[in-house]
C-alpha cells in the first residue's frame, strides 16, 4: 500500500526552492527577484521562489517519470482510479481531452443538454456530433436535475453507433442521477461513460456523501479538486479505469489542451490536497457535513426561505443529493436569486456560489467555519426584512417553453468555423447560432454553435439579463446582437 503521508511533488519543489543557484531558465522573474513590488505587496515574496519551470528534479507533466508520476500514483490510490492525471488548465481541459480521446470527426456522443460550456468546446475541437438528452426538470423549483436511465437507454437504442456517453454528476445544485444504472446501460454497448464530476471530488471520502463516479462505474471522470477540496483554483484531476478508453489517446489529447509550462504551485496544491484528504478526509468531511446540517436546520426555520432539495422526493433523475451544496429558494420573499445575491454580497458580506431566477446556491466545504455559517444565517434573516426592488419575475419552464430543446442544424465545429454575420437580436430567430451564449455561473449554454435559435431561448436570455443575471460567451454581452452562421 502506498504511504499517503508522502508528498513527493511538494518535497521536490521545496528542495528546488531552497537550493542556492544562479537561475538562467524561465520564468523571467528568476525566483521572484524580478517580480513587480505591486505584486509582492499583495502576495509576499516567498511564493515566487516556488514558481519554477520543469527542472530535472521537478519532472515533466506530459511524460512524468519521477515526482509527478509518484504524486499521480498516490492520487489514483486515494481517489480509487487505475490512473490519474494532474490538470493545470482546470476541469475544462480534462473534459475536452475526454471527448477528444473518445470521439473523432463526425462521431456521435450522448450528452445531457445542461452540460458545461467546456463540453461544447470539446465538441468544437473534436468535430463530434452531440445527441442531446433533456434532463429531468423540476417545474416547482425551476431546476434541471440529471438525465434518467430511461432516456439514456432510448438514446442508445436509437443511436447504437455512438462512441461515448457523458453525464454531469453531480449537477451544480448537488443533485445526483442514477449513475450506476446509466453505467450499466452504457457498458452493454461496450462504450465508455465519461463523467463531469467537477463538483464531486469530495464524494470518495465520506460514506454519507453520494457514491463517487468511479465507484458507480464511470470509465473516466474529471474532478475540480479546487472547487470542493483544498487545491488552488484551476487545479483539477482526470481519473480513468477499465479498458474502454485508450490511455495513449488521453495522453495525446491532454498535450493538445494543457500548457507546456505548467504551474508547479498548482501541481503542488494537488499533491497537498490529496495527502490531506487521504489522511484526514473522513474527519474533514464529517465536520463539513455537520456545518451543512446546522445551516439547513436554521435556514428552514426562517420565514419565506427553504432548502427544498433536502426534502425532495427522489426520482429517476434525482436519487441522491450532496448535502454540502445548499440551494436556498427565495421566491416567496419576492426576490429573484440575482437580486438576493447582490443584497447579501453588498450589504451583509455573504457571497453565494451563484444565483438563478428563484434560488441562491452556497457551497459548504472543508474551508468553512462555524463563524461563516452564523454569518450566513444572520444575513438570510436580514434579507427577510428587506423589500424587493422589483416585482419582475420569470418562471422558466423547460418542458413548456422549450428553452433547452436543442435543434442541431450543423455540427458545433462546422458552425464555429463557418462564415458568420452579426445581426440584431430580433432578427436572429430561426437562424443558426455561431457562438456560445450562457448565463454564468453555472456556465450552461442556452445557445451554442450549430444550434437553431428559438424564440423561447431569446426570451429567456432577455429575461435573465433584465432580472440581473450575466450573459457570457457571446461577443455582445449587452445581448443586443448575436453572431449567426451566414446564409
């Protein structure tokens, strides 16, 4: 058994950081000497001594043979995979690499419609053709859950030539679908199941958390270690098991989408986060769950507020919930989530992870304290005594309004590289979109390259903008114009 107390990458970086020598290699600041005082005033000087290049002692990320290899092997054992890669370009590059490793130009891939924008980037890079499945939708809460096993089965029967299935697990709201059943269905066709597990890196470390994707049968899963564990922003991991995906293709795909100058500070943070969770993970997650339970109890007692997902009846698209992800419904107070977020942030110094039309979502992690929870409860209590500034409100209905019903006219790659033109918003209906357009966070595109622009999608985007949301990905963030494929 590997010794999970070890931190091979950190030990090597520490040795290089303290070794006296004259540096004639990148980066240009030469161990912090050339860093602007403006930045050292913010961060101090010591961190830059560890900002080193791929020295012999520090190994090479693309062909690791020493300390990076040792750190990745320890991570594989801790997270339960057969092989693990460290990622320094976030989970985005892991998702892109997963699609590139399983799909060639023109290959089909089954996806939920509520995928992250990184998946669309993977489709553009690979030339794969998306077969979209509508996720189960909760009309009362205006929340999309997971795709169901029945929907996956129907898609596989209709498209037996698909090369992969990709699922989001958990969703941004912490909802987990029936991943084990979906894995079984997918494997009946001997094709791989890819899981965007960006928000579930902590699942493997406590029995009261949902089942991890690898345990449920995923072939490849991508985790944002920085989102719920103790790594630095942009530090993620890709895990693989089984023989359905060619490891050499994953290696080559990662070389396409990762930097050739990886940050060893980010890599070291992955080494540290793995060691922390392998040794203390269950204790840390127990403390985190206790904080979450306390918050749930208190918030559910505040008039006009609720955390409805914790009491929601289970369904095929919702079989489990990450209780460290709190989604607070503010609809009864008369607020949009966007308005409530702004008030909490500016008036009470409490900042949610993101807001939607009806809800606020908060991430409770190993970095939160009892003081944080008390401040959150006090801020939400204060919110109930504030009069909403606007009475405008939109109830988004996926089933009736058809917002995320995707009509792919041409492949995302073809649309991305096609000749395009910019038109006033009102003239784009029934045209083919040429850019990614999504409220962010959570970064789920409402329109994407190759997709037919519908009236309901345009109305939804305008309402999100009007009620305080932010639209990203498009060239015109005021949403007065859109880029479409030229006829």
